[in-house]
């Protein structure tokens, strides 16, 4: 949406200037008049980085941006301000162009007679079904301020957990990339020169040397056909996530991997229990809450198992029993859920499970990273030893023959 600078008067003497987002200069003037301002001059603001500005405005809101926006909106509503007035104020004060765009769309929908939850549904890339369900439930119960605070807390916890995972995996990822680059450099440029020396020897090469030369030939083929190889990888990355059967199979294998599978399951438990607990606490019906929660899970295998459990719950089974029969979660977790159902304290139980899952995921990520780093170093050492042996053994054999 274009951005305009304006000069206006508020009252007979107070001059006001600033920026405003609008589809046209006329709409900008109408918005200023609605705010009680008399516009004098309105000019289109040209973005020196228009390409990057457009890209920034088309991306969805990140968890941190959304958490900040929702928390500020909740604070304004809690102070007694109407939702539409709070949105107008946030639109003027928010520095992020993408946040201003989203706030403007929300304000336009609310001004058109929609509730805040319905307005959020018009921005599906920025607000998920979890957000809209919570806000609608909060509006019906008259607890909008509390719900907005809960949404902000959920987004902040998700952002913090994702940041910790990314930070923990950053060093191993850099090490792996550098190691792979070194291996490819050796196979493409060092080994081909050594192969000329081996050809001049005119003798049968040992198996380990032949394996090394075959690896070098394969690496050179990839290098010569790098564009096609890269295109194939891009196509696989683009197409495979759209094949549902492949994604379920991949995620099921991921859950069975040693160490890594436990981390993935702990992250799914944290998200499942945290989101489901928030939805139930705000009055969302069980079956709808489960369906909304299932759509937020990253692992397709767990998602499919949970969808089958939802069918059982809709047919009258208790949640803990349905989850245990479908093996969605570990038995310890389903047992806690069953106890929470029996005592009528399910929401608090889910919150404890979410907090415990977050701690377990954090601890297991640290252990996993602690294992990955020495494993990468050991792998590089083995490969270097393999190259040295493959080069030294034929030379040693020639010396023995002399």
C-alpha cells in the first residue's frame, strides 16, 4: 500500500505532520478527516528501496512482530480505548511497514462492521486459525484483553523456542558446510592431479585408492553438470513437500531417529499442549480446538495421528484414551491428560505439559548439539585419514617393488 506524507491542522492553530498508508491520495485525505485533522498537503512518499519495500510488505508477520502488535493492541483496549481507535493509533505509531499494512487492513474490516476476530480472518497469512479462534472466543466471553495477552505470550514462547533451536544448530551447520566445501575442493582439484601420478606408476591400485578416484570422478561430474544438479535439487525441494504421502513418511522416519526423534516429539508436545490449553481455557469446544491445534503441528505424522484421535473424540471418547490409542503422544503425557480430565483440571495440566516439554526440548537440543560437533570433527578426521591412506599405500607399494 502506498505511503503518503501529510501536513494538516488540528484545530485552528495546531499544525500536525506525519505519514499515512492509503490506497490513494483521496482515501488518505478521508482518513485524516475521520481523525479530526484538516489536511493541507498530501504527497506520495517514494521508497528509495521500493523492491525491498514491496518484498517486506508481502511477507507474513513473524511471531515477534505479531506478538508486539497484539500485546500493544491489548494494552490499549485494556486502558478503555475502543478497538477501532486503538488500531488507528497503532497504525500511526508502528514503525514496521508490514505491521502498519496489517493494522490498516484490520482497521478497514472493523470499520466495515466486522469484529476483530472476523477481521483477523481476512489476513490468513498473518493470523492463524488459533489466533482467530482465541479472539472470537474472547470477544464472546468479554475477555478480549486477556485473550490478546495470551496470544502474545504464545507467539513469544514460540519465537523464543525457535530462536534457541536455530542458535543451537548454527555452529554445527557452519561446521558441516565448511567441511563439505573442503571435501568437494579436495575431490575436484587435488585428487585429479594425484590420479595423473597414479597413471604414470602403471600398476594395479589398491581398493581404497580406486574408491577415492571413483568419488573424485563423481564429484567432478556433479561439478561439470552443477546447474542441472542444482536445478534437480530445487525441484525436489519444491515438489516433495507437496506430496502428502512423502511428507508423512519423512516425518515418521524423523520421529524414529535416535536423539533427533526425541527432540522433534518434545517440540510437538510443547506446541500441542500449549495451543490446546489456551483454546480450551477460553471456551473453544474440544473438537474444534483439537482440529485447530492439529493444523498448527509441523510434523505431518503426528498431525495425521491427531486427526484420527479427533474423530474418536467427536464420537464420544475421552481425549486421553483417544490419544493413547492412536499413539499420538508418549504414554506419560496421555496419562497426565487422562488425570487432568478426571479431575476437571485439563487446561492447567496442558500448561504444565507444555512447560515441561519446552524444558525437555531445550535440554535434549543441548545434548544433541553436544554430540553433533564431535561427530562432525570425527567424520572429517576419518575422511582425511581415508585420503592419506589412499594416497600413501600405492606409493608405498611402488617403493617396495623397487
